[in-house]
C-alpha cells in the first residue's frame, strides 16, 4: 500500500514537472515571437543623455487573461551594466483577444564614459498569475554602440592639441569692452553726471539707475538711448568719457618706466612690496604683460586685496578656467572649476556683466552641464551690444546647440558668429548632423583652408565620405586628420560613424601609422 502511494506521488510530481516544462517552453516561445522596433536604429548621444523609442508587437491572443508580458532593458559596456528603471509591460486582463498586441515606450539613460562601445539588450518573458516562470526568452541585442558625433562641437576645450586653446573672455584694458570694469569706473561717470548742472537731478536719476544695473558699457548706453535728454548727455558727458577712458592707461606714472613697472610687479608677486605700490591702472597693465597663468594669478590675488573689482574677479576666474582646461586629474580639475565659479560670481556681485556670465557658461560646459552653459551664454548675449562679444557668444550658443541635438538652432547662431576655423568646423558639423552633406563639405573645407594644421575639418570630411560610401575620400581625409591629432586617432578606433570600415585593412593601416 505504501509502495502504491509513493508511485502515485511520483507520477503526480512528474506530471507537474512535465506541465511546467511545457508551459515554460510555450511562454518562452510566445516571448520569442515578438517583433521589436527601436528608433533610432543606432543610438546617438544628444547632450548628456541617450534617448530612444521602443515598440514590441506580439501575435494576437498570445497573452491570456492571467498572464503578464514584461520586457526589461539593460545597457552593457565593459564590465558595467546600466539597468533601466522602467520596462514595457502589458497584462492579458486588459487586452482584447482579437486585437493586435502592441506595447511601446520612450527610454532615456545618462551617457557615461565607455558607453560608445556598449550594447543595448532586451530580455522579455511572460508570467502567469499562479507562478512566475523564471526562465525567460534569451537576451536579445537590439543595437550596438552609440554615435557621439555631436560631442565634437568645439568651444575651446583641450583635446590633446599641441597649442592649448585659451578659454574665456579675458578683460583687456585696451578694449572698449573693459569700460567700467575697474573699481572706480562707474563712480567716475556718476560724478560727472552729478556735476553736470544743465539738468535737474530728477532728470539724471534714470541714467544713474542704468549705470548701477546689469550689462557692459555698450548695453548700458543702448538702454540710455531711450531716455529723455540722452542726446544732450551723450554729447556733453558720455562722449568725453569714452574718448578719455583709454588715454589714462597709456599715460605713464611720473618717474616709472615699463621696466620699473615690470620690476615692481615681480616684487608684488613675491610679496616684498605692497600691491598698492602701483596704481590700479598700472597693476592692470602689468597683469596684461604676464604670459604665465601662475604669474597672473599671483598679481590678481595681490590686486584683489587693494583694488577689488569686476576686472580682478573675472580675470582671476579666467586663470582658474584655463588651469582647469590643462589638467587631467579629475579632483584637481573640479577644484579649479570651483575656484573659477566663485570668482565669476564675485565679479557679477559688483554688477552682472557679460564677461563673467559668459565665462560661467564655460565652467558649466567643462562640467558637462550643457543646459546651464546655454542659459549663461544666452544671458551674456542679452547683456552686451558689442559686436565682437556678440559674435563670441553666438559661436558658443551654436556649439552647445549642436551638442544638444538642435542643429537648426545651431546654424542660426553660427551664422552670426565670426568665420574662424573653429566656428566653420562647427557649422560643418551642424550641417553634417542635419544630413546636409553638401554644405557640410563646404564648411569643413573652408575651415581646413584657414588652418591646415587642424585635424578636425579633415575628420569632418572623412565623416561625410563615410556616410556617402566614398572610400578613397574617407581614407585620404582620415589620414590627414589622425596625423594631426592623436585625440582623433584614438576616437576613430571606436567611432560608430566608421563601423563599416573598422575591419578594412586600409582603415587599420591608417590608424597604425604615426
């Protein structure tokens, strides 16, 4: 009797296992019959993230009322895995058994270093209401690699160039944009306005309010143009101020030559004499003569103690910004950027000026916060009417717009920028990413003509050739690019734009040559 009971129990267990195995196989087969569509088919970095749409279609009536379909995504790169918080799910209880089964969603993940070589994988399965089936359909690789072409947009970040670019708008005392940036400059103009006796104080008050507000001299003067009595004050006060502003920097202090000023500046740097041994203007001129960032920092810190001003803090921030652009250690870089951030905010504390606001945008650019960078560049644009500064800010806005994937907006900004090699390359890049290969080629060629030692325009021409399937042009321009830049050589190895050519012997040979 006991033997019979054991036999029955074994048979029941085998039947359960057989039923489970069949059900498991059936579920996996259902999940395996799914049709998956991903858009874009090759992932692309836009700004600091990667976004895509996913749609899964299943055969009619493939999910019963007590079953749940789930598709989970993971991005693997190197030894790392990024798991998405959301997944595609649909319950059979909510479905019309005669209707087509479709489930879709939009996904986003932050772009992290190394992801350009990774793969997006999906694992799906169906569970029933009584028991979850652990064995799901095998993982499916949806797409490999991430296109990062938009990240080639340039503002001046260091990428292994022999000549390290200078970042930021450094206030030079011989430029019109420097007016009002020293400690007492607006005070001088305020005193001139107060001393002008042909108008009552109430008529001059709106002009004083503009002087205390944001913007550089070009912006303040533009705002004043709409005020009553501007023509009179411009003729009697402002024109004299503009004419005589720079002459005070050209005149030498009695008894002090250029050599003596240089010697005193060195002594100030070494701390053997006080900073106020030189006047504010003389110290500003001495700083402009120093070629090294550390020497400039020493003089600016000394000047800060006796002549604090928007000039001091903006230029000190520029020093930190460029020092940060020249180091590879992340901790040191971040500390220098923190120093720059503090200095630019101190400059703006005197009055919000476009120099410091624009330079703040560069801090955020180097930090990877392109949204804050764009906002600062745009604000700087609103704070000036200087043609030269406007072109600089438009160029920066164009570069950030490329990085963020708005190529039409990038073209609008860059068309208003100066036609130099960097901006022409960015214009070509915006056209290329918008699939306007004809105009991209023109801009890349113009950039190359202006600076034949720069590898970027040749890399751009190689990108165009790759998309057009022009192998000879691809190899010719890629060789020129990588011979001029090790950064581009290293990039080309994993660049998804060249994925069809990575295994070609000619391609490998070009990357091996040095």
